[in-house]
C-alpha cells in the first residue's frame, strides 16, 4: 500500500525527485527512507514503476524494455540535475528476491555499500536490459541465486521441501 500511496500521490508527494507519468513506461523517483538526504556519500533513491502487474525481475520480458530504458536514462538525468552526481558514480540495480513485490529500481552512490547491493541479490539494470534485448524470456528461464536468512519463511519452505 505504501508504494501505491506514493504512486497516487497520497503520501510523500513532496519527496518526488522525478516523475514520468506514462502509465506503461513511467515511474516515480523518490529518496529511499534509509537516506537522510544530508550527504551524497550514501545517496539512495528508488524508482517505482507505474505498472502494477510487474512484480519482480521474473516478470520482465522484452516488452518492458522501453520502461526499463526510461528508468535508467531519466533516473540518471534526474539525479545528475538535482544532486550533481554523474551516472558514472551510480549503482543502478534490482533485487531478486525483492523486499516487496512491485517492480522498483535502486539508485545508490557507487561508493556506498547499501544493504542488498552485493552480487548475490543485486542485478544491474544495464545488464537486465542487455539480457532481455538478447532473449525476451531470459528471466523466466534463468536460474537466479539469492541469499535467505534462516528465519525467513521462504527458507523454511525450502527446508521442508528438502532443497536446503
């Protein structure tokens, strides 16, 4: 609901850094709650796509390339304009598994060791775009490694199934 409240401007409308209102290929860029916006060393923004049916990396196909390219390009431009941080100093990625199932993209300062920015959870947006351009169903077919904490329900399900 938090995501929908932002997209519908019922909450945090004053925090929006950039918005592309297109219902198919648009998104809203907002500072992540982890970032206090006082310094750029730990810059952290989230792009929330307007499309509600796209839940995670697994849902993406070549049909979503215009959306992903918009997020990448417009997100970089908005951050450079607002904060003076060039694209070369950004890490732009998606999580798998995500913490919530509405497609969102993380923009962090390259030097910031953000939670979940390591290789076993983060998938660089530029790589996602390239993979989908090569194979529209790449993320439906690809085995994706991800870390789980021992207390997570999904981990317990894997244990019960004898997969751990």
